[in-house]
C-alpha cells in the first residue's frame, strides 16, 4: 500500500462512482486529491466477482437510456455493453398460479389491468407536480411528505395490483411502501423518469449490462487516478483546522491523517453520519441523517450449464408477489458461455433472510424450479450478496427517506458543513439512487469545491 | 482524570441513568466495572444547570406515579421532590384566541370535546391490544406497523382536535405524528399507561419535580461508583477478542482501551450505531438502528422576578396549537425563590429553530407575553437547551421508530451481539423513553451479563 500524503488540496471519502467522479473532475481542474476508501476495492455499491465461468455483478449492473454520464464514461473507458436478455415470455407468480405474459404490464384480469393503469396514471400526474431538484418546494409538499407510499396505495383496488406495487418498490428501494415518504418517492420517480422507466428492461433502467461487469468501469477509472486512491483507509473523523488562508480540514483515517483545504464525503448518508465532524454539524443535518435508512436487498446469482428456461420460451424475467424471490432475470454472460439466473430477495424478505443466514438459498432455488423446471435446483455455482450485512454500505440499493424528513431537514442533504461537501447518489437530482446519480453528485460536489478554493 | 483500568469484568458505555443502573447492579453482585462517558458530566439526557437564582433542569425533570424504580432511587439518595405547580387556570391557544380551562381536557366546543373523547377511547382500546414487551406479537401488528400515527389521526374529525394530538405527540416524542409507526406509538403509550397519563401533570408523568434538579440524583449516584466512572471518554470501537475462558471484548475510547468480559452499550440506538463493532453486527441490527431517529425538542427556561402569571389566576400551563412554543409550564423553584416559566419548542418548530440559532428566542417571549402579559418579555435570565444539537444525544427526548422497523427488525433492539449487550430507555418495556425506563433497561442488561459471566 502506498503511503498517505501529508497534504493535498481535496480529500474525497469513498471510491464509489461519486468519489471517483469528484476526484476526476478536481484533477482535471489541476487540484491535488486523495481518495480514501474503506474497502479493499473501489466501486462501492458496484461489485463484480467470478461466479461459475464468468464475472457477474453482485451490485449495480445496468445502464438505461438517459444515463448520459455513465454512457460517456463507459465508452471512454472502452467497456462494452450488451442488451439485457428479453426474448420470450415473462412470468407472473401470484402465489396461486404462474401466468405468462409479454410486454411491460403483467398478466392480470381486465379489471385489475384497468386499475393498474389508473394507479400508474395517478402516480405520473402526482410526479409531474413534484420537483426532483427541490421536492420541498413542490405544491402540497408538506402533506405529501406526511404520507407514506403505503397510505397512498390503500386507494388502489385489487390485492394483486397493490402486491405489484410492493414488488416494484422492493426492487427499486429495498424497502416496503410503508417505509417511504410519498413526496420522496415521487421526487425519486421524477429524477429517474417514472415508475415504469425505473421498473422496465427495454427502454428502462435495466436495458443494458456491462461485458465483464460494472466494476471494470470503476477499476479502469481508478487506475487513471493512480496512487491518489488509497484502499483500506476508513475515515473516522474530519476536523476543521486553521484560519484565514490556512483554513482547512484534517481527515483522519485508519491509515493516518491528511490535511486538505476541503473534503468531499461521497458515501451514503447513514454511513456519513458515522464520521465524526468537528465542530459538530448543524442539528438539522444530524436530524436528517437519522431519517435516511438503507434498504435491504439480497442478490442471488445461480449459474447453470445451459439456459434451460429459454428452451421453454421464457425470458427468465419473473415478477412474484410471494417470497422469498420477488424478481428474477436471465443474467447470462454476454456471450452465453455462462448461462445464469438472477434472483432478488428484497425488503422484509431480505431482512428475514438475514436472521438466519443462508437458510433461504434452497427456497430461492425451489422458486426458480417452480418457474423453470427442476433443472433450476442444480446450479453449477451460487453467489449470494447480502448488502445489508456490508459494513461499508449498510444496505442497498439506496438510502430512503421516511415521512417528513425531506420537507423538514432535506435541505441539509447537499448543504456543505463548513469545508466539508457531500456527494453520493442520494444527493443527486437526476437518477437519484443510480450509478448515473452518483456521477452527477460527484461532479456537482467538485464544482462546489472548485468555486471555493 | 483518573487513569482507565487495563481490565475489568464489564465495561458500560454511557453514564446516563441506564448506564448507572447497570453499573450499580453489577457492582452489587461483585463485578468490577468501568463506566465510560463521552461527556464531561454524568446524567445523559438529564442535565441541570443554574439559571437566574436557582438550578433548573434543561433535560428530563419529572417523576410520575408508577415510576417505582426512580422513586426508590430518589428516596435512597435523599433527593426531595415537590409537586409541579398546577393552581389556577390553564390556557389553550389555537392561534385565533386564548381560552381558559381547568382539568385534563382543554377548552373545546362540545362537538370537539366529544370527538376528542372518542379519539382517546379509540386509542385506549387499540393500546390495550398491544404488548409493550413484544409489540410485534400483538394481533394485527404488521398492519399497525405499516401505518403512521398521522394516518390514524386523519380519522379524527375537527382540525383543533387533531392539532391537540400534534401537540401531545410533539411533547412526548419531539416529532410529528407522520414520523411514528402506529404500532410503536401504541406500545409506547402502553409502556407508560396511556396518552393522558403521559400528557398530564396530576396523576401523570409530569406530577412531581426534583428539588435542585434531576442531575443531583445522577451526581450522587455516580459518586457512589467513585473512580469506576470515567468522563470525557467517548467509546469508538468494541472488538470481540480471545476464545474459550479468555473470550471477551476490547473497548476502545478516546482515553484508551479496556479489556472486559462483556460490554453494555447504554446510549440511544442512533448513537450506538456509531460505535464500530467487530465483527460487524447482524444485518438486522444494522437495519434497525438506521430506522430509529431521535426527536427534536428545544427547552427554554425564562426566570422572572415574580410569578406574575399566578396573579392572573393562571397555572402557567399552556397548550398552543400554533408555534413556536407548543407547551408552557410554571417551572419555579420549589421554594418560589426563583419564579420561572418553561416553554417547549418541539418537532418541526424545533428543527426550524435550529436552522437559525436563537432567532426564535424573541418569538418565545412574545408568546409568553400573549398569554401572561408584557412582563413576560423581560426575563431576568433565559436558558435554551437545543437537544438536537447535542452530539452525545443527537436529539431528545427519545429515539422513535418509523413504520415497519419494529415488526421487521425490532427484536434486535434488546438482542445482545456476541458479548455486547444493549440498555437505554429505548430498550425498556415499562416507561420506555422515561428515566424510569432507563433504570429498567440498565437492570435488565446487568442481569443478562450476570447470567452470562
């Protein structure tokens, strides 16, 4: 490991996509930076490792239309993408039976379909009135922020339609609708183009994947930053020091301290809360970070000798309103040399899973077998990523806000505290919660710092 | 400051009432303990200091019927109590006008009164079905935990009746109804004997005060523990170490490390979350502590040369549905040598206060003047305690749970993680959130440890 420098211009905490974006923008402007990363790898909530005969993403893995920063970065770094597999029928499992369907909308009875369209139109209309940049300024913001998504969903008639919303919320946030402020939910949808865009493969956030996994992007990018990136260096404390022209911060990590003019904290708010700031941050920020909580998602990748689900005319995509698996996808390698299925255990099911580690792996395979036949019970390899057990993420995919956090304290999300700035996908105004949002946030924090130094 | 010992049997983190109770119980059983306290004082959310010519409580200050542990402790330590002043009329300020009333129920129109009684009866009936010890086992627990108190309150007809609930929730929790799980709220009411008992002076949780302030109790109690209590020693890390007969923990503080067989963490959950545990705690606990958030209350004490409000036949008690002050009390010293009023700015009003420190002090005095006359504008002294800005509390009076936290992860609240046990009033099953609950929790954690070592 390289020695930490004594002094740089800007210390960046976290080598996820937000931190790497901030570091790159600052370096491009001529600033000397140090990126301190707690883990022994870069990438944050992106994490690729070998499963079976290929490399698979156990964290973020998709790129969709409109994610222009990520598209440009990927192209610049020479990382190829390929379309998520969609040929064939999708399945809807409501516990009682498994139905086949095509297109974006699951197989429902006509009245349920009508209700689903109505619910989606209602959400779209509400979303259109909410500002993603400053949700608290939206008309009716306080009342929307006093409601949960569950409360809103009680208007939806049809148990199966409501169950579909549960699945979508679980997949996008890793929580149940009851845990989300309705205002925050609408702002998040707005930032990503709507509930369908966030839920869909074709034309949506799951449209394409990265050959060899998304971490290739982070790895190549970090290589450009060279010895400015320091691994296994969790930051514990950021203290303001000096006055006038000497004013700056001392950033203390397990590998030593660095003096800098400014710091950018590019990690999720609940994790940022654990870094001691001196002087203590304003009470409003202290209240905010206690009201942002990471979701829980367990990602299971099972590799097989052949893509037997394709033989049955199935695309591999399943929406299931009974657990533990709520969503499944064909996750084969780009060249099909390693066929694979991907299963998501999310929200409450993920937390239950966590209480007895591993006890549900058989349950996951049993569900895959219910959908695709007995061959699913015999994978060549299985990888399980339990993000809520990751001490340097505290959960996945994103920190969600509970009722009244946003209108009461939300302004502190992006507000610098003295010479400490905040990045991370939670602070983004476009594609909040996605890799794209992380990039936006890092660039924005870098601009703040460049204006100041 | 005394040197930290190298090794004890049990390290206790936090010298609030929970920590002191645990330490006392363990010492009584012959165990050698060390109490590590981050602040330079004991008492935690109890904090007394001079204002004008007497000592006043800027934190917890009341004892009510049924708080038998606190009553016994107070008596043993020779701390006298006296009744909270109640002679005279109470005031209800609904923004439009100020009305006088007597008794427990504010001055409302007959229909509003009927609705208020109905709402209280409904809450009592719901509360009676909820277990304070294990709320998640109550009938209908999952559905109750998916609702917020705000959602429940929408059934209440009458804006002024709902506003009174807002005031009560703000006073008891420092948050708005939208921030609370309905199940958690009902369990909390159950643990303290109901909403009226928690709201009332006579026969309720605000019945008596402590001569010279509640911290006298903590100070005398800590003196009994002598050099086992170490101040200015914030704990950063608790690592499991050793195996078999040598198995134990290493507790690292800013003043050095102590080896022990077990540790008891006796601080609020959001603060406990910031202590690094090695190995990392189970994901369920990680998810839980992200879903418990401290309330915000600003306590303002204004001292006067004479108790002019009493001349007007007022008890000093005011319920106000317009801010910033939501509640006021006569808070004169026991001997009336220092007349004083106490004003609470709570929940959203407290957070707004926090964004512009001090900007509302004039607003507080203006409200007191509206109720008690112009003399209120000229206090001899004013003390302001902004608990949300306290880095070693993160808020006040208690950590509240958002929807779905309790039924999903709540079991982890009291569940030891290896050799680390948890106390603090949030973990109590009787008088959760009160000094009494802190005492119960400390005694319970001490019993857990004694059974284990």
